[in-house]
């Protein structure tokens, strides 16, 4: 009988040890990174800055495109009236301007992409920091973001993180 009491006591202690972690509630949160990247005030500020810094170059490209269109229209309308030399010169001018336009567009695209990627990197850092800050303040044990099939409003902390991002912007 004393052996049964010892085994029973060990069994009870084992069950208690297993049940202890089950009593401690794990707090899990979910965030929608895509929504945060779209709705964060930092994203809107970055978008406005990008547009503002590239608007003059974009206008210049559009003006160049319009000038080429006019040259092509002029060539089409007057090709019968021009001498062979004048026609060749106009064709050459259109080709050269088209090449220059393509070069300007390529440079514009590359510069815009670099600036956009730099801005996105900064926004991503702010979003990550806000997520970690909220998770630590609200005592979350786990925060998930990508590939979540379902997250109830109870665990969705996207709104809290968005509030934090707005607070960072107003400082």
C-alpha cells in the first residue's frame, strides 16, 4: 500500500505540473502588415514626398513625349511635300528624340524605384517597431502576420499598431 500512495502522489504531482502551463493563458495577436503599410500616416507622407520630388521630371518626360508626337504628326502630314533630305532629317530627329525619351524614362524609373524602396524600408522599420512596442506593452506572447487564414477581432491588433504609428507621426 505505501508503494501505491507514492505512485499516486507522483501521478498527482505530474498532472499538476502538466496543468500549470495550461492555466497560464497565452496571448496571441495578429496584424495585417499590408493594411498597416497602406494606412500608416508615414506611407502617405512618403507617397506625397515622392510625388513632389519627381513631378518636374515627370512633366519634362510628358512634354518630350508630346513634342515627339507632334514631330511624327508633322512628318505624316508633310512627308509628300518634303525633299528626300528633309524627310530623312526629320526621321532622324524623331529617332534621336525617341531614344533620348527612352533614356530619360529609364533613368526616371530607376531613380523613382530607388527612392520608393528607401521610403518603404523606413516605413517597414516604423511598422515593425510599432508592432513590437504594442506587443510588449499589451503583454502578447506571440504575434503573427503573414499566412493567417483567420484571426478574430479579439486577437487582431492591427488597429492598436495603426494608432501607435499615428502617434509616432504626430510627435
